[in-house]
C-alpha cells in the first residue's frame, strides 16, 4: 500500500492557505533533520506531519519523528500511516513521546488525513476529536 504523498501535500497546502496558515514541505530543523510537512501560523508552530510508507521499524521511526518534532519546536505530530495494524500497540513509544518529550502523537490513515488536518486546524485544544472520520484513529483510542 502506498501513500500518494504529492497529492496529499498539495491538498494540505491549499487547505492551510484557506485557513491563513502556511504549509512548509521538507522543513529543516536547526539540527539539520527534516520533517515532511509542517503547519505554521505566523511564528507559531502548529503541527508537524510525517508520511510513513513502510511498516518496517515503524516504532523506531515514530520515536525518531517525535524527537525531530520536539527539537524543531512542535508539540503535536501527525503520522500518516496506510496500514491497518496499530504501529504503537504493545509499545512504550506513545507514552514516552507524550510524557517525556511532551509531543502528542496523532495517527491517521491517508484517506482520513485531510479530515484530521481540518479538525486539527479548527481545534482550540491540543487533542483532535474527529468522530466523523472513522478511518482516523488516535493510537490511544484504538487500545481502549
């Protein structure tokens, strides 16, 4: 299963522009690491987004992505992941990201990405509540 990243990036850029935000592809942090897409509101760092197209070493990549987001000044990280399994099940990664790094992880499928992004941009709180998109689940919601 492959994510159509170019089309999702274009749609995300258009959505952000509509909301008065700026979407930056291949954002480079001060340490030289790159984040696939970030959403900025003037100087505020709203959301970091990473597209993961493989399930190999996914827990390690999610942890690395959370560290990159934190070091770049983001406290929310959306991971677009096309597979049905929960990559964070039976893992300490989500708790570590939340408790130690203070980075909220949001896991979405590609077909739920734009809906989740819309909700995130409208959201006044740090959590995304997206009941209208069944293909978008937070890892914490899947394990309850």
